[in-house]
């Protein structure tokens, strides 16, 4: 496989972190250790985003009114920013830079 294709796969792993991270891990993880690490990190990020979405959804149920809508909007913005950070991490990895997500990278390196 060409090096340029690997670069794209670093970013693809973070597009829909849980799903595309798992696909990249299955398809390319055995051939490239850096790509395996990034795909595991993307899977962990996807799990964190899903858990946070569930927790934020529970907050939405109990917080009502204008204040609830503002808080809900802020929490949704946080989820989008974390997802964008994942995409940025994939971009950095594709450029050969250090691309570790705090806390997740420690756990991903153990797997």
C-alpha cells in the first residue's frame, strides 16, 4: 500500500470515530502500527462521544426552559468541538506529527 493512502486513512479513522475507526483497524491495523494506534484512539473517542451524548441527553430531559436550551446548545457544541479535535488529530497523524489525544492515547497504547 502506498504511503499516501495511509495518510488519508489517518483522517478517515476519525470521520465517524467508532465506525470508521473500527473499519480502518480491521483493514489496515495489521499492516501499520501507527495506523493501528490511531484507529484504536478513534474507536475510544467514538465511545466517549456516544457516552457523552447519552449523558447530555439525560441533562436535556431534566433541564427545561430557555436556560435548558442554552445549556443543551453548549453541550452540543462541546460534542462537535471534540469531534473536530479528533479530525485534527487524524490530520496531524497524517502529517507525521505527534497525534495523541490526552488520556485516550495512554489507554490506546496499552491495547
